[in-house]
């Protein structure tokens, strides 16, 4: 086999670029993790930490016991699970309805959905509507106002359009209703798109920050994203949280510990859905 010099150099350059990009992307995560486990001496030394020299769980212990982070994690988990379920139900049913091109007026409904991608209500308008229906200071304010994403509806509709019409016609001849076709034919064939869109919704709700600060006045209902902001901005450690003679953990380690706790659930879920992610989005966007 003759070695192609140009091809070998090209492969080497590509490999070097990919390694540099990988290091640039991984380094922030490594740094955050290292600082969160660092001791007081290591954290205040202002040195670049990659590996904790004196690892300790002090920051995590303080955060979990005194920072209200566990409550915020529970609220974020609840809103993400319930919100994703509600959003998926609305998106799937609307996408299936919009994919039935034989229904009169369906094109007008589709244009109205696409119009919302270009024109969105103002923050004041959304707040007034949420207040009018009585969802201020409730967890439903984190779920209902953003329950339906038109982009995800369009992606799911395109996937439904790719299902052979002969399969649907044969099901109708056997007496199947639209509900039977949706739940027994469409959804089993669209697992990849469902996983991708479900990941979109769950990550969006989990990372939601602006809406909770507008709709929630009760700090007991704050999700972990808002609590993280409070810790980063205030960085105060109450004296009652410390034992006599105990050295308080540095503000930086507390902040990084909260970042790790807030990011960990998504990092644990994503690898299991990653193989469906690209496949589902490309299938729903290209086919049809």
C-alpha cells in the first residue's frame, strides 16, 4: 500500500484540530469539577486547577445542607418531568393533526403555527396572561406558558408526513380511528424524533431562568437555575451554617459545586438519548 503524503498530512492536521477543539470544550468542565472539590487553600491561591491537590467535599456538604439547592433540584426535576410530558402530548397531537393534509383548512392552521415562529408575544403580554389565569407563584407558571414550541411541532409533523400513506389507509380500512393510528402506528415508528424533541423540552425547562424570576415571587418555588444565580451574585455564607471554628468554604467552590449539581442530571440523561438525537432531528427535518 502506497502512503499518500497529502492525505496523511490532511488527516494529521484534522486530527490535531479535533484534539484542540476537544480540549477546549472539555477544559471548562474539568476546571469546574476540580474547583468544586478543592480545599480552601487551593481555591484562594488563584492558581489554575485541573486536579484538586487537597480534595474535599466541604462545598457540596454546605450547599446540600444550607443552600436550599436540594429543594431547587426537586422543583426543577418536577417541572422538567411534568412539563416535558405536557409538551410532548401537545406537540404530538398537534403535529399529527397538521400532518393530515386532507383535512379542510389544515394549511391555514399550519401557517398560523409557522407565524408564531416569526411573531412572539411580548414579556408584558405573557405576564398579564399568566396573572389573569391565576398562575403567578405556582409551579404551573414554569410549565404551561412555554408548553408548546412551534419548531418542535413542525419537526414532528415532517416525520409524520414521511410515514407511508398506504400504512395509514390500511389501518383505516381495518376500522382504526385517528387515536389508534397515532398511538399504535405513528408513535412506535417515531421513537427517534420523540427522544430528540423530548430532550429539547426537558433541557429547555431545566435551564429555564428568566420565566421563574418573572412569574415567581415565593423563593420556596425557585428552581435550581434561579438558586444558582442567587448564590453566584450574593455568595454569602450564613454564620449559623458553620460549626465553631470551622473555616467557611470559599465562594468560588460553592458556586462551582452548585454548577456541577445543576448540570449533572442533564449529563446523565443525554448519553442515553444521544444516539436518537441526530437521527430524530434529521429525519424530521429532511423527510417529507
